[in-house]
C-alpha cells in the first residue's frame, strides 16, 4: 500500500477534528505546567528520543509521558478522537506524510499561537532556521505550527536524455510546465523506464499554485486550465507510479543513477538528499546530470514540510510544551534529524554540514557498486542552494493527494472524462471546506 493510499484511511477523523476545533490560548486556559504528554509514532519516537531525554534532564520536576504507536492510521485516529474530547497530547508532534490537513487544523484553532513564547524567550533566534520553511506554519499572521524538518523534491536527469526527448528544462518555470515538458519522455522508444521512483510526482497538485485549496472562499485555489493541463500531463506518469512490484535494483539509487546516465531510465524524482547524491554521481560517470527542484505556481523553489509540532490550544501545560519544542529545535535534536537522512533539518548550519557529508559518503559507498564520478561543482552548488534556501514551503495534505487521486482515478485510467471527475471533486471540496 502506498503512502497516499494509506492517508485516506484517517481522512474522516481529520475532517471531524477540523470541523470541531478546540480554540483557545494561554490567556483563557488555566495553566498548571505540572506535566507534559506526547503521543508519537514509533518513527518519531526513535528520531527524537534523545530530545525527550534532554527535556527530562533539564526539567526533572515535570512529569513527561511519551506514548508511541506503531500503526500510523490507528494512532492518528486515536489522537484525533482524544482531541475532539478536549484531551490528548499537550504537544502535537507529527509527521506530515499527506495524512492530515494542517491548514484546516490551524483554521479551526486547534493549535495555540507560538508567537508569545517566541517573543518572550531570549534564547530563541529565528536566524538559525530556514525562515521560508518556518513561515509555512504561519496562519493569519500567527505562528500556529512549527516545522521541524522538510524536503525539497528534486528531479534528476541528464542533458543527453533531455536532448533525445526534445525537452528543455529552461521552459519549466513551474510545476505545471515541468509535467507537460517531461511527459515527452514517453515518446522515447529507447528508454526502458521513464520515472525511476514511485509516488513523488503524485504530489504535483500541491505545487500548482500558492494554495491548492482556498480555505476562505471554500473552493479550489488555482485556475481550471492550469489544473487540467497538469492532470493531462500527469496521466502519462500515473501508470508508472501505481504499478505494483516496483523496486530498486540491487545497487540501489546508484543503480538508478547509472541507468539514467546510460539512457535506460529517463529521470529520478526523489525527496531524499542521499538518494539524489548517489544517483547523481552515478549518472555523472556516464553523462551530464541536470537538476530540477520542485517549484510552485509562482516559480519559487518550494519545500514540503515533513515533521512539525503544535501546542494543543486547550492544553494546561503550554510552557512545558514550548520548552520541549525549543529542545526539538535545538542544534542537538536537529542533528538527529540529519542523522536519519530522511528529511532536511530546519537548523541551517546542521543541514549544510550534513549535505557535505552525504555527498562524500554517497560517492565512497557508491563506487563499491557502480562507476561513480564526483558531482560537477555547479550542480552540487545548485542542489545545496535549493535545499538550504527554498523560497517557499507548504504542507502536502491528503486532500490534494489521496482524495484527489481517488476522484481523478477514472480519468487517469481512461474510464471517465476529466470534466466528470473534476466536477465530482469540486462538489466534495465545497462540502469539505464549508462544513
């Protein structure tokens, strides 16, 4: 089961949560700050366990309760039910794998504003972090959610592959034009495979405009023509992305990069910096690699939030929650994110060090498997700049991924018209955004 299919399983719970909401702030909820409760997935627990221990040492008088769950869907549903009952964890620490509509949560005032804590905390230094990424958690002028990590999805191909298909990445100024242009890869008879990854192009709706949904007007947040052109182009990729049994070669992403360099595979779309570094340096041994980082409808390099945190609006332990959040944002905790290499830490200096180390290790490990060549300096600098300085960031929600795919599936599989599919989706959106 792919992650965007799994996301649909908790959609109803998230929707109900957002409808109900649980507004509040530090001023209207009596604060005791005697304890702190978290409920996190096993993956999050493993990533931040050192931070949890650091909190216990720094605040021994606070009773810290950390509960973890192994099954994402069941765990998220349980948290949603608790919050609807005015209970649940004080600090919501979640991984954004398209499983929740964070924007609707913020609109429902499920999170307490963080601004008063940031302003009062003399140790807080916003300059340490990727500001465009943090800004993704700002809603109606307030910092409601705090991003902890992110990715910049990037496409890797070669000049030779582009030339063979008659593709110009210079004309790809946004996500829609990128899909339309790279769909030309399917005209190549020589390629055994177009896309060397599975699932990343399905994120495209989130990047088509500033906001896929207009939460204030209760409608789609982009023009109809842009969406139709993008969906028609994605239709070429849909069958590759939903094919069963897709797997990496024995040589991993180095093998994918080698296939791209030889023209057997056209491109790789990945969120992982280690996967990109492995594939790009393998491709460089055979051809001239090129990069296209995901851009939004305004042409800005756009990041996708992965882990994020928010203080429950009616929590009685907001100061404790902030103290934990500050530890999660610390250099030590952010180094743990870098260690797992699943996403980019928001702490800029940690990310820079990790990118340099990842490139070197990818080369040393990769050359044991396939022929490798160090990345050209200009491409290395381009990739590093894209990851360290995205111009915008967003939360990819299950509405624009799993739900959108569900409604558009007949069109993608040639069993229904675009007009019928998008019409049904718009009916759903109208109810979803106004209830």
